[in-house]
């Protein structure tokens, strides 16, 4: 393969599963999950897609003084027969980009199925258990995944003026190439979208751990989730407003206009202050 | 990437009329009304996924049922003399998130549209768009024309209510037409087609509003009916025109008096091109127009 797809090595894989994630979703869930897998399973980068055809390269974005640049990279975990793909969402030529990803997945890696990881913004409190569901490419896969308890009877149509997610586009593009797969979704509390959500991360990893037989010990994520809860408890103790808003959510009461925005802003700022 | 034809009728020397969205959606409303008026039938489409991001996903019972993309459809109609081909694009393919197409994707799409024209023996293509003009929303919009050769220009000059672009508002010999409604005429010229772009006038102060401007479509439609020899109901767009004029009038009343007077002056003396809005007034309009239209819409 030539052109925008560049291999740096050729790992030996049998019929792996692909787990794909885009940056910039709520709580950075996709990258958290795939970073975790790369770290725990010793994933090695073996291929990337050159950005020039797919991203507006008129400059760079800066996040917390750090230069950001679009990246689209594959990692291999041959021992677990797993391929991971992380990418900045392309800004144009989406279908061509996805076909390149799927060409690497199918023609080189011989991927048998794939999962994308995504989050969505939820209005519930962080203390409620994370929900977890999937949209799948076929009824067969839906039946196969039924024992994992994540295939709810989701019915959804993009509202007028909206656009489908990149994950839906990817699911559709993969189905055209007869690669079965699912989009995994975890709703993340709206006031955690700018930070990490280890509980959401664990929800996805639990599924992948069982489904793919990864044998991972995920107890460190329980620790992280507990630590985050404690930090939010401290914030609640120091800010009566934050405590009141979260209590409302915990009691299934709606927030008044402006309260949600204030809660998200305060939690984000106070979590950042704690980190500093 | 390609063209999907639903059927392959034998057509007699068809003319093609093409429209994409743009300022006031003048082109696309024109061609869609022409489609409805003539009862044109679906002919085919362009596979959209190489050009567009999808605009709708449907999930049923957790299973992806379908993904929909902006449509790019061809239609045809057999007429007494020359037959008719139509193409309507729901969006312009944009490589960098811009409203108007440019670059490789635009060129590719223009060529695909002309491939279909060529396949069915078409040698003449009309596109339609907007001409931003120092006019008034209560004045009848004229239609500006450009073409790929002098003979066509002479023909266009004979159309009703039509002026050549160079003659409109003393613009001089040079101008440009942004997006695919313009680009297609260039690609058509390169490929040896005859092409005419017909642009309906839209007042400068309405060129940025998120509303269609059906009066201009009506004007272009009238010209197309004349040029193609197709009878078009002159009242075809009346209800849309009435509805939008109500919104525009509401908003216009909220313009500062001096701006209104200057614009109204255009009605009184069309020939001397009065009422040019100053830079400062233009800034005011740009800053307030969205807000005014939102209020105007609610006031309906």
C-alpha cells in the first residue's frame, strides 16, 4: 500500500479485532480506553495515515500550551490479536479516510470485527452508574452481543439540522465492506466532559475484556473512579452551589436555566485547580 | 465514485438545467420548481459519499438501518421540441467546510454532471444562481446572464428581463461567480458545451440572510421558460414569495431610517444607481441582520 498509509513495521496478526477511537469526544473516552489498552497490552505503533489530504493544515491548535497536530495511528497487540486505531477526526474526505482505515484493517490485518468507542453527554449525576449501549451493523452481531447486556433497543434518527457521528459513518462504511462491528457508547455526566471519567472508561473496558478475552485487571480504574468521586466530594464541600446542583440531579430534579452551565464551569475549574 | 442511472431513456437533443444551493437558494429553488412544473421524472443520481458528510442516520432496535447523504439527483422530461435534463444538488461539495465548492471535489462533481449531459446527447447547459445587486426587495429582480460564447450572449440578450453581467450596474467587463453554479459553466466550456448562467438579482442587504429569495427564482424561472420553450405557471412560487416578503417587510421596518431611505431611493430612480449603502451602514446591517430576521420571523 502506498500513498497516505505509511507502515513502520509489519506485526504478525491472525484475525484480530479492531478497536477504534477518535479524539475530542466527551471526557476523552475513546482515547482513554485505547490508551489504556496500548499501555496494558504493550501496543506498538505500526502504521499511520498522513494528514495532508484529510485535515486543514493551516496552522496548529494549542491546548494548555501544548501544540496539537492531527494524528491517525494504528497500534498492534499481537499477543491478544488486537489492533487499536486512534485518530483526530478528519475535517474532510471522510469516506476516503475511512476506506483507508478499513483497507488497513481488512486487507493487511484481516480484522474479523471492530468496535468504536464513543461517549455522549448525559444529564445525570456522576454518582449514578454509567449506562452502556451499542449500535451494531447487523442483526447477527446484535444477537451475538446480547449476552453482554449492551444491545438495547435503541431507536434514533438524526434530528433536522443535525449530523450523524463519525462512528455511525464508520459503521456504515465498514458494513459496505462486510466488516461486522459495533459503536460502543457511554453517556458521560455533562459536568465531566472536560475531564476524565474512569467509570465510563471501565464500562467499555469490562466489555472488551470479556468479549476479547484480554485478561486485564481493571481494579486500577476503580481506584481512579474512587479518587475522582473524592475530589468531587471535596468540591461539593467547598461550593454550596455545586453541592446543591448535584443533589438536585441525584434527586432526579431538573436544573434551572443557567445552573447546568454554572455546575459544569465550576467543576471543570475546581478539578483543574486541584490538578495544578 | 460514480453515476447511478435508474433508467436510460432515449432523449432528443436535451438541454440541461442545473442548480445548487447558494445565496438565497435561488438556483436550487428555480430548478426544483422547474422539475415540479414539468413533472420531470427521476433519472439517476451521483454517489454522494465521496463528496459529502452524511446528514442523517437511522437506527432501529440498536441496528444501523441506513445512513443518508445530501442528494444529487438527475431528472428528465420529454418535451415537444427538445427534451429536458435537470440536476439538483442539495449541497455543494466543500473540501474545507466552506459553503461553496471549490477545488478537486467541485471539479469532479461538475464533470460527473456533464458526463450525464453528454451521455444523453445534451449540448447546452443552463445554471442558475444569485446576482447580488443594488436593488430593492419590492422591485422586480432582473436576471443577469453570462455565457460561454458571443453567439449565446446575443441570444441571452434577447431573453425577457435579462441583462448581461457586464451591463448590470456598470460593473465593467470583469466579474466572478462563486461555487458550482459558476464553475460548471467553466467546465462546460472546457468540454465544448454551450453554457449560460442565469442569475436572479437579490438585494445586497439580503444576501447574507438565512432565507430563500423566491422572487429571484421566479424571475429566472420566467427566463428559463422562455429560453426552453417550456410553459411555466407564473404563479408557481407565489405563496413562497408572499410568505418571505412578509418576513422581509417586517425586518426592513426595523432598519435605521437613513438606511431605509437610501434603499427606498433605489425604487425611485433605478437608472442612476442611487442609494449605495456606505461602509458604516453595511457594517450595521451585517451586525444586525441575523437578529432582525429572527425577530421578524417570530413576528409573523
